């Protein structure tokens, strides 16, 4: 598999810099608070004005009242929002997300859709798996569906209706 003209190798620093992933497992530094985790992530990826960027993501993901807790003290939804915030503090070229809406309430799902669409519009590639037709309809340009041993690629105009059918 090739990304940005090079063979994918997650050990390569350039790949780790360019791809921000939120997958099934929460990957946090257990001894760091949520804020410390986000600051370490931002600074580790060379984000200028890391504190301001982190504060903006904390606000965007509604974590202000819990961000100074350790990840183990957060609810599953709060940990999901922290993981998403960690992806958003990075200047990644690709956001790779596995059901990013999982464990989020309806309001946060809508905010996530808006934020993902904004990143897409700013030039970040967004690749995600989802069962949420509203998220798919708001963000996706193209949708690959997999059902009944068949794959189908459709444009955004048909995506939300297709997801509803599945």
C-alpha cells in the first residue's frame, strides 16, 4: 500500500507525522492528564502555539471540565472525545477514523461532522468507517459500502440514502 508516494510503514517517522488515527482502542499515556496528553501530542508533532491549539480542541470536544483528570477516570464517551481531540491537534495529512461517532451523543456527533467537513475542506484527507448516515452525508465525498459480499462506490449525493438502506 502506498501513501504520499511512499510504501506504508508505520515505523517511518514521516508516516506517523502525516497520519492521525482514532481506532477501536484508546491509546493514552496512563500517567498523564488529558490536557498533558494533548500538549505532548501537539508539541511532539511540532504544533506552533500548542497551548492555544489544545485549548481550542478541549473546547470543541466539550472536555473543559474533565481534561485535568487521568484518562482512566473519564467515561468511555469522554475518552472517545479525548482521542478525537488528540487527532485534531495534529497537523496530519490524513485522518483515519474507525467509527468516530461511537460513544458520542447526538450533539457531539453533529459537531464532529462539522469539524471533519472543515478539515476535509482545508485539504486533509478524511477516511472513516461509520454506520451513521448523518455523519456520512455531512462529510463523505465518496462512500464504499460493503454488504452481502459486494462492494459499491457511490458519490456523496447517493451516500446518505445508501447508508440508510443498509
